[in-house]
C-alpha cells in the first residue's frame, strides 16, 4: 500500500455502526429529540446574543445587524442540513471528524479532528472567561470584591495571576458531565428554559420603547459592513454542530438528530433576529459598543429591574454553552481515541455512568489551564475559522458520500444536492475570506502542528494502520 493510500484509507460506515452498538465501551443511549434541541439552544444562545450584538452593530453593520444575522444563519442552515444527513446516516460520536473518516479518509479526518479540538477547547476556555466576568459583576453588585490576583489570567502589569472563578465553573461543569449524560441534559434543559424566558422578557419590555427612526440610516457601513458583521456574529451560531457529537447517546438517532440540529438552529435564528431588531430600535447603534448591550438597552430606557434579569440570563446562558462545548470536546476525544489516533485513556467508559469520565476530567483540566492562566483574546478568534472549515468539509463530504456510497440508508436527505452543499461552501468560504489575515495564518499554523502530531503519533497508532499491517 502506497503512502497516499495509507493516508486516505477510509472507515466503513458499517464498522462505525457496529462500534456504536457493541457492549464493550458503549455509551448510554438516553437522549431524545427534545434533549438534542435543548443542547443545541444551550450551545448557541450565549455570549453571541448578550455580547456580540452591540459591537457588531456599532462597529460594522448598524441597524442592518439583522441582515448580518440572516447572512450567518444562511451559511449555518445550509451546513446544518448537511450535518443532519450525516448524523442520521452515521449516528456515531465524533461529529465532522467521524464524517470525514468515511468520506475522505484518515488524514483529512485527523486534521478536522485537530481543528475541532481547537474549536471546542478554545471556545470553552473563552466562554469560561466570559462567565467569570459576568459572575464577578454580579458579586460586585452585592458588595463582594475578589482579590485582584484571582480575577483574571496572568498579567504582571495588572497584578493578576489566575482567573479562579473560570477554573471553578469549569470543574463544576466537568463534575456534572461525569455524573451522566441524562443528568447533564436535564440541567442543560432547565438552564435553557430560564435564558429563553429572559430573552422573551427583554423582547416583551423592549418592544414598547422601539423608535423606528433609530433604524435610519439602515446600512451606514454599506454591504461590506454587513458582511464583516456576519463574520463577527457567526460566533453566535457556533454550537449546533456540537449536537452531532451526541449521536451515539441518542435513543432514535435517525429521526431525532436532524430534528435536534435543525430545530435548535431555527429557534436561535428567530431569537437573534428579534433581539437585534429590538436592540437597534431602542438605542442608536453608535451607542451599542458596550460589553452588555442587551442590559444596557434596558438601562437606557430606565428599565433597570429587567436589566438585572438580563445579567442573570447571560450567566445562565454562558453556563450552558460551556457545558455543551466541554461535552463535545470529551466526545470528540472519545471517538479519536477509539480509532487509535489518541491515547486509549480518552475512550475508556465508566461502567456505571457509561460516560467517558477520564476524558471529561482531562478536558476539564486542559480548559481550566487555558482559561485560568492564559489571555485568550486573540486565540478565541480562531474558533470562527475552525468552525467554518469543519462546515465546508462536512458539506463537501455529503456530495462525496452520495457518489461513493449511494445505497446507504439515509433517514434524512439534504434536498437539491449538490446545490445546497455548494451554497454552504460558498457562504462559509465568503465568511472565511472576511476574517482577518492574522486569524487565517494562526489557523494554518495550528494545522501544521496537527500534521506533525499525526505523523509522530496518530498514523503509527491508528487501528486501521495496525489492521493493514497485520494483513500483509
């Protein structure tokens, strides 16, 4: 077998399905379509709606922020349809990593897995830092002030050493995830209901203070501003792909996975559009360059009592994002380890809880180190490009698998193939083009590191590689 054949060896869908139902190392099937939809909303609605809306309106799109959300949503909807087909066809942990293994082969699968490690890990660390900021603000409101040394990542000039609140919430979430998937899903559903109620409260109160004149000029920065705004708020949509990492723990994945992925994205898109219209209608867009635009808008119209609920909703919202990101990271490690590309410890399943507890604990430790000790401002920007890269590959993968495995049972089929996957690639590609050059170079550097890690460890320990060696 030539080197190129080794690097492009694919995993059969039948083998993946057998792995997911084998008793040895199997995950517990306990999730429903409702749980998946709640996981999706939990992952999507967080810092995006409570933080990014203001910056994107003030600096990029103005009142046309609603168009930025529509543009980002279109890219996500097309990609979500492709994810839904894969998730119903290959209902196995690993998300885009597993799909790429069946469509493109091992090297591409490893690279997308390496990319997703960046997406979930950095996103979780960044979200934990954001949670810390909101929590400290809430404590300050009660007159409680933490020592400066434990309020933020290491910065000698500011006297900070570690972001202790971020570290604490990460380990609390890790302990919850280690208890079991069903318990984590119930907690997530409760938190999602609370934050959706908070958003609906904002809309109910805020709509009475909307002034249509604040929407003029509607597009002050032109369409290029709308496009840049779309690339910025795209972070607000990251998360629905994390639903696909739960495939192996769903009772009826062929039916429930497409429902969970598409329903969560559509619900969040409607909420984002309603919030952006109301927000720019209450406050002139130039004034929205603040860290808490939703709460700020209500304070602007003297509705401070509701603003307090919004801050609480933001903390709850960020908590669920952190939960789903860490859950997705642990399941990604589980899938890659089961294929031999990562050490075996990541795929060990606890006998009682039937979850990868060691993998979850290691994820918690890694994320805690990143969020507690390292400034994440620039690194967090890589999350967007990593997600877009995954969306593009999954969309292309649908077309490839339709041609290479036309007879596979597909409970959900993307309509108008190859048009919809091509549209997903075009929209996501345009958003990648709109990102800063430094972000693209940083992402390329991460992939280069991953390439070397694969040849130093992954390729030699791959189960497919070992099977091919034995058969010679």
